[in-house]
C-alpha cells in the first residue's frame, strides 16, 4: 500500500471511531488540571525520559501534554474526528523534527490511559480509552504517514517565487531594511497591498512555520521572523492613507489563548483599505472583553482567527453564545487561520457563517454578504 493510500485509510478509519458521549467529553475537559498534573509527574519520573524527549526540556513536554489535552477535548466535544486525522500526522512530524524518540508516542499514550483510569469515571475512562487504543494501534502507520504527508508550503506562482524566497531569507536574518526594500519595490499604491500580503508575506511565513516544524530553524528564529513581519505591517499600515469608510463595520480578533495575529492583522489592513470601518483586537482577547466591544461597536461582521487546534473550543464558545443572543442576530461570523485551512469543513461544525483561507478571499466573501 502506498503512503497516500495508507493516509486515506487512516482518515477513513478515524471517521468511523465511536463518538465520546457528551458526559464523558465534559468530564475529560473538566479534569484537565488533574490529568495534566498526574501525567507530568508520571512521565518525568521515567529513568529514560531524557532519551524519550530527545534531550528537550521537561517544560516542552509539559506544554505538549497541556496542548494534547485541550486538543482532544475539542475533538471529543465537537465529535469532529477529521480534526484528529489532520492533526496527528502533524504532531508526529513536529515531535520527531524536534528529536523526540518514536518510542515517546506509545509510552505517552499508554500513560494517558492510566491517568484517565486513576482520575476519571469508569465510563469516561472506557470511552476515551477506545480512542487512545486506536491511536496506539496506528503508531507505525503514523510514523510512515508523517514522512510522506508533510506540510508543504502552498504553491507560489513563479512570478513571485524569487521575491518570496528573498523576503523569507531577510525575515530569518532579522533584516527589516531588506524587507522594507522588497515591500517598497512591490507596493506602488495601496491597491498592491493585498497582493503583497497574499503572494509574499503569507507564503513566506508558511515556509517559516514548516522550517520550525522540521527543526531547520530555532524557536528564536521563528519569533524573529514574526517580529520583523509585525514591524513591517506597522510600517505599511502607517505609510498608506486610510480609505474613506463607506462600507460596513468589521471587528477582528484572535480567539482567547491564540497568540498568532499576523493573518488577522493583514485581514484588518485589506478591509480598512477597501473602505470598511475596522477594529482589530490582536491576539488572545478574553471572551468577556470581546463581547463588551461587540456590544459597543455592533459590527456587521466579527472575524475570528484561530491557528492552533487546541484553541477551537474558545472560538466555538464565542460563536455559540453570539448566535444564541438576539441582540447580536445581525452579526455575521467569519473564521480563518491555520486550523480552518487544514480542516475546510470545520467552520460549519462550530456554527460560523463562513470561512476564508486568506484576506483577499475573505473580503470577496464578506462583501458578497453585504450586497
């Protein structure tokens, strides 16, 4: 069986897994603090833990454990196993790329089962255990799939490829002057900004993410690239005149606990330059504060950006609460970000009104709503 067929079979089997009951999903979520504490303690006491985590810090393992719990809590609450089938190969690639031992996965998964048995009801332990047993049984397949179904940057037209690569190199070197030179060469009027974001910045940052995943660059280099892009966006924003606000009102935020904001910032610029009245909240906006601003600003559209799979439930809660409140019935909800790009049907599962993979398509979709 070729690897693509192996992955297709993996997805098909994943979709057939039994649902975790709402009661067990709720208990799993509520027990996260206890589960995390016990799992961290168990794993840190292994004599060979340094070998299992590839010489990385225990803190990295603890962070991974926390993300694991929140991610699968999302899967169980939504009953959306496509999210798991898309994310597990990425988890294997990322961990292996950062030198975790292949043996780490079955060891960790078996210990998660013990932790559930010690901390949860028999029903929850049994229902969740079925899912973990299946993942353990797919360990060898996931090792193979992770080699073949690798994250690849979206294809870039040859017209922009050299410029994108030069821009990426400047980002990784922290060379803001070179980045400004490239942007100035591309942007002759504010009408060119959306294309610069779509064809240069977005694919370059996608490259950076893949390089970090493969451990080709350090966390510091990834942060440096993000910081340079943030400085560049600030420069582009301040140097271009704002268009008269003749269209609707748009409120843009990253979900709570989501610290990626570059995509949301670019979305803000694209809409503001086309005549929208925009409020951009940046990263990790608390839900209560977001709702307060929604009430005060009363936007036509709320856009929520989510990159990491373990933050989906935060966005889902926002969507659900807004949709239940008649005061906000006129507010459309748009979602975007990496997790939605990888799971194109996920926006429907959380009840949003639409999804767009980039700022240009987002503007087309939203302006279609307002016709």
